[in-house]
């Protein structure tokens, strides 16, 4: 199985999809997952998406 095209979709994003997560405030993590919040949709990191899904954190 070829691995040449893995991650190709995030190369076009600003900073290759990396930034500061608005929920956990960690910096330089991949911000790729959309999540519903009070003000609309926000993008969060993978661990915060799972924590919000399981009710351990709230999307702010």
C-alpha cells in the first residue's frame, strides 16, 4: 500500500493545519476537527474532540 499521499489534504491549510486549540489552549497541535459550540462551529484538536464527545469537556 502506497504511503505517498498521506497528509496531502492538510498541506494546503494555513500552517499545515496547526495552531492553538481553543478548548485546551495547547499550541502547535493539529486543529482539524469541527465541533459545535455556542457561537457556531469551531475547530479543535483530536483529544478535545474525543473529550467533548464523551462529555468530559465543554466546547467554548
